[in-house]
C-alpha cells in the first residue's frame, strides 16, 4: 500500500495499491530516481513535491505519467527537497551538522513564504565535532543545501535518520561510527554483481600557499583505507599527482580534500545482500580476485523480483568523495 501526502499540509491526498517498484531506490548520492506503478487513478491529484509513503519510508514525488491501464510515479530521495539555491551570509557554525540544521529550520520549517514552508518537518542535530566548512561559491555566494548534505554524507562520519509519521517528518543528524562493515561476496548473504575501475583518480595533492612573501608546500596522500594522510602510505594508492595554489586565507587540508573530491572517481562496485546497510556506511570489500577495497555505500535500493537490498559503492561518473574521510 502507498499513501500520498500533500506537500503543504502533509495531509493524506490518497492511497492505493503498489503494483510494482523495480527498483525502489531508498537513497543515493546522485540523481538516481525510482519509478513505481500504481492503478490508473491511484495517483489522481498528486503533484510534484508531494510525498509518497511506502512501508514507513518516504520519498518526494517527481512526476506522474498515465498509461493505458496504470500510472507511473517517479520518486526521489528526501534530500532532493533541499536542492534549491540559498544565499550564503558568511556566518560561522560550531559544526557541519549545526549549519545544516540551522538552514533547514530557517529556510524550510520556519520559511516566511508559506508556499515553500514545511512546518511539519522537525530537525535535531547531535553532531558537535565535524568541523564546519562554508558552502558558498566564492564568486556569487550561492549554494545548494542538497549538495552540501550529500558531500557531508560522503566525506564525514555523519548519519541522517529520517522518520515519517502521520503528523510529519523528523530528521536527526548524528555521528556515525567510522568502523567499516566487511563485505565478503558469495557467503550465503551477499551476491557480487560486478566492479569497474577507471582512470582519473588522484592519490597525491601538493598545496602551494603564499603568505606575504613566503610560499609553503604541503603534500597530502590518499591511503587504501580512504583517509587523507600527511605521509606517503604503504601501500601507495594508484592515481595522479595534482598541484594546486591557494590564497592566504584558505586552509590547505580543506582545499586538498576538495581536489580529491572533485576528481573523476576510480571505481564502482555493485552487490546485493539480505543484510541492510545505509548510504554513507563505510565498507571494506573482499573482491572475488582476492583484493580488498575500501569505500562508502552510495546507493541503496530493493527489487521486487528478489527481495534483496541492492547497493553501489562509488561511481565512475562521480567523485573520490567516497574515499576522502579525514586527515591522519
């Protein structure tokens, strides 16, 4: 059964049988959507950015399309709600979680323009340690909260709990364990669905910074555990060497992380399992060829055909953000 709720009031607009959902994407750090099938009039009156609730999980409605006997409904993860642009006001926050919670509270929950307000959302922040980094494009002071949240999920050990009740949506930002789940394929629980490794990875970044008349040079490396370190790791990770120059007000490690993050990614691993993980979880893979690989879950879905969770780590089209975690 699927329930549709109004985006302005969160009141039920309708409910109907869910005919198919293959795959149903719970969360993803890219633009992946889900398409579900309902009876012909099952989504009557449902509009863009209304809500869809299925088995206690919630999605944004991206669009509907009527066919001869059924209706297709396209769904997006909740984070797409926060995709609109915001103006950066050059403030300071105690942590990334505090910043995200503040923006959601002021720009969405208590938004003065009621057409864009979501007063039925509640936000709780438990992150007090993740160092705050300003989100804005330096050229125009405009940023997307969705992009900031998704980068935070990839880079930092922060988890976002989202729960939907009959009265509203609650979001809790909390620290996540840095420990990695070990994924062993073909063990009776997990099925290997393939891996691809491409070019474009960066494994070393040299940052040049000139302050007054003195230029300093700092080298940063990526190790095979996905951490940014200050000394050459053993073993070395394959990848290019990038050299960047930054201004005197910039922080070298922040700029190095951005350089790692904005580089074309080097891998994509896909698998299915009867064990539940979440997007952002750290995972250490033992691949069929005997090699090991570290990453983060970047995609989670289910398929009606097998009842398993389907996961991806990395993406050949996205970034090394999945690997960049912290400075050691």
